[in-house]
């Protein structure tokens, strides 16, 4: 289960490498989704669906509207799992 931020980051890296064929080393907490990783809104929806499958928890797209970096994604998932 994804309880710690490090586990969440590892899961996100796995998703991004698998689904989007990204370089795992480019996926850091500071990496900006849109500018650095060339992420788009369709990618974001795909990632939310995969995170929902992994966590067993319904993720709301609105919870991710302010997300700009990988670190923001980790925090959003962490807060959701610990609320």
C-alpha cells in the first residue's frame, strides 16, 4: 500500500515510465509536469485513472488542478490517502 511519500513517488515514476515511456531519471520531485516532462491533460487523466487503480481510492480531477510538479502529485496523493 502507498503510505509514504517515497512509495508514492516510486509508483508515479513507474506509471510515467510505463504509460508515457518517460526517462525515469527525469522524474524528480522538482520536475514540472507540463514544461519539463511534456505532460498534457490527457496524460493527467490517464495518470489519475492508474493512481485510482493502485490506491483503490477515487481520485477527483479537481484535486489535481493546482498540481504543477511531481512533488505536487505526491503530496496530493499523500493527503488523499491520509485524510
